[in-house]
C-alpha cells in the first residue's frame, strides 16, 4: 500500500532533513533568474567578441555572438511564459501541468530550430564560431546553478 502525505507532512519531512531537500542554491534561484543569467552571459560574450574584427567594437563577431545568445534566451523565455500561464490557470492539476511542461518544451525546441534555420538563411555572412560559443555558454547557465548549490 502507498500512503498519501498531506502538504503539511511533506513540509515537516523536508524541514527535518534539510540537507537532502535543498533548493538549487542558497539564493533560491528561480527560472527567471536563470534566464537573466543567460542574458548576462550573452552580454559578456558580446563584449569578449567585440575585441575581434575590424573595427574593434560592434562588428559581425558581436552580432553573431548576440544572435547565439538570442537563440538560447528567447526560447527559454517562451518556455517559462508557457509554464507561468499554466500556473495561473484555474484547473491546474498534475496532468494539465505535465501537458503544459511538454507543450512548453515543444515550443522551446521548435523556436530554437526556427531561429537557427532563419539565421542561417536570412543573416548573410554570419560567423558560426561566435554564435555557437555564445549559444552553448548561455545554454549551460543551468549548470552554473548546480555549481552554486
């Protein structure tokens, strides 16, 4: 038999063994803060890539790095918006939240693919190294949360 715990019992269990049920970090890192971290990593990467190219400053390197960060941050923002809309709905149950999670992930994957294909076809002379490096750095901001645990 399985025992169903009430919310109060679960909170009491979590508090009795706090090390086992820690949050992602001491600052209670929210998904929106992770999105902000992606934007900040993108900005730092754009500054780094601004030293390459002629003239130093805004160049195709910085534009490509910005697009890489955009490909990472924009789909994440769409995913988080989908989850926030699901949380605010009246009939939220585990099944509907799971459906929102899956549909949000589908939106995120579709938007990422569309942005990659759109940039490949519509941006002439895009530099793929700064774009992909910035994309991967911004994408791995979630790992930063695990390191700050």
